[in-house]
C-alpha cells in the first residue's frame, strides 16, 4: 500500500470516528418529561405541581408544599426511525426499535415555614439509536448512545406568602458508546466507549399572583460540559490495517444545553386547571466538538456543529373529578422545534419538528398517589442533504413515552 493511500485511509478512519460523537450527542436529546403526572399534562407544570418532581420542573414550588414527600418511578421510551435515500427506487432502511427506561427518584420537605429542601435523581438525556450493521450510512453511524444520571440537590425559600425562589446544583454522570463503520477499503468498524462527570446549576421562581388560581413561573438550568475519556476499539476487516489502527485511548468534549422555561397556570374552575409553558433550549452549545487520540498517527478532528436554539410550546389540562374524589384526568399537546438545520441531520439524530399528544390519569388516596401518563411523539420528517453527517435522504421517527410515578406525602397539613 502506498504512503499516500495510507494517509488517505487514516484520514477517512479519523473522520469516521470523529463523526460519532456528533451523532450520539444529538441522539441523547433532552427528555424533559420526567413523571407520570407531568407527561399527562404535556409537562406544562412549571407553575403548578404538588409532586416532589417539582425539583426538576420548578423547585421554587417546594416551599409551598406542606409536609414531606417522596416519589419513585420512571419513563419507558420506545422509538424507531426509518431512512429513505434520495435516489429514486432505493429501498428504505429501518433502525432497530430502541427501548429505554429512564428512572426517577424525587424527595422534598419543609425545614420551616419559609425554607424547603429537595433532591432529585433522574435521567434527562438518555436516548440512543441502532441501525443495521451493513446499511448505506454505516460510516456515519451504526449505533449511538449517550446516557446520563443527574443528582440535583436544591433549596427553595419563600420570600413572601406569594413568591418563592430556588437554587440547585447538578452533578451529572454521563457515558457514551458509539459504533461506526470504517471506510470500505478497510472494512469492519470502530467503537468508542467513555465516561465522565459534569456539573451545572439551576435557579427558579414562582409567583402565585392569585394563590391556587393564577400562577407564573420562570426556571433556568445551566449547560453542563462533559469531557469524555475513553477507549477506541478498532476492528478492521482487512488485516493489512491491524498495525495502522491499534486500539487506543481517546477523548471527546461535548456540552449539554441551557434550558429556559416560562409558564402560566390558570384554574378556570375549582376542579380544572390549564397551563401553558414555553421551553427555550440552547442547542448551539454544540458549537465545537474536539476528538483527540493518543496515537500521533491517528489524526485529531474538531467538528463545528450547527445546532441552534429550539422552542418548545406546551399546553396541558388537569381535571379533578368531583364525583370520584382523588381521581384526575389529564391531556395535553406539544409543539417541539428541531435543534438542527438540514445539513446537520444525521443517523444519530434524525431530528425534525415534532408534534406530541398526551393523556394521563392519576389517583390519590390517603397519603399515597399514583400517576400514569402516555405521550405519542410524531416527527414531521427530516431531510438530510448528505455530506459529513449522513447520506442524502429523509428520516422519519415515531416514539412513545409511558411514565409511571408512585408518591407519598406525610407530615403537617400533608394532602395527596
């Protein structure tokens, strides 16, 4: 093999590995909906929720909750994507159906009449995707996964009978597992696995303009920088490349986005509340992704993603049945904007605008409460232009979320 060809192949291999974090990064998109009650209401709950999951949605609510409470549950996510090449007559490829469980544990309690503490342990970024090993886009991604587990202690302070603020600290454990196909002259694949910790914070406010009838909320969660240290496992099918492509340590840096939320709740009837929330997620934090390898012969690579701010609009309703005390029926709708332009769409993130519909039911008796929520996520279609991220074509995705939460509340004045 000539020196020029070796250099060309090396560059192609580096590009293949470098592209993986971009794809997997995007596939770990935000799962904002972290409780059964919230899912049923389209997660439009920042201004009105009595569950301990307020630690995530708006911890300023904790100082208005009586007694102490705790909840445990999770969200089951299943998703499947299809890719149709742009060329006429080409066959469609289906990804393997992904099934993921995102666990959640929340707790909160009053220290005194003005101060409350809360703690959340949850997975808010944790989606992956797996395509067939021999599909047309294998050099862009075969599989991509980013999983996180956040630990979020928080404190809420009631400044006024109608106003509360809160602040918290986020410690995020993250792992990545990416697999890409190597260039056709090499064959085989490369897998990159790594882990790291990242840290951030959050602040929130709740103003109960007319208590229990009209509330307004603001929250902010900061970006979290993740610097992964891992190992690249090269498995070339052509033995001529064994020496050229040794297994080696590698690093990659990515940043989870800032999230701003504003919400307004109105209780239009004693047993019916309506809320509208807006999330602004700053996906442009993916402005630079650096991939470095310990072997000097393996070229480094810096990607410059083109993510942009994405707006999500949520509207949800909660109806407490007067004839069945403790029983709640819920429904909602979401418009979720895409985080990437067409030239950034790839097999790790077949992202597009989405429309979601939700339904839910909850029942409380005594100190116990159970909530079940369902969400249908319909992606409107993502056209990939081809190039660095994907072969040209159209991605379509459908996802289902089912959330179940069991909670208990006890102490002075506690009620489900």
